[in-house]
C-alpha cells in the first residue's frame, strides 16, 4: 500500500512546482521529505522512511 501514498505525495510535489520538475528533482524531494522511522537513515526494511507531503 505504499505505492499509492508515494504517488499522491509525488503529485502534490509536482503541483507545487507547476508541473515543471525533473524526475531527479522529484526523487530528491521525496527523500528529503521522508520521515525517518528506522532511527538511522536508510534501511532495507523502510528505505528512507515514511513518505510525507511536508504539510
């Protein structure tokens, strides 16, 4: 069920940039906004954490 959540947050980020954002920029934004749930950065279980829109 993570995919629909990530897609929704990605759509919000894209709309914040008026649709003018590269895939690389979008990936950086998603990682930067992730809430760390593993207690220490990147892990194989949760990746970069829980996705967050920042709002």
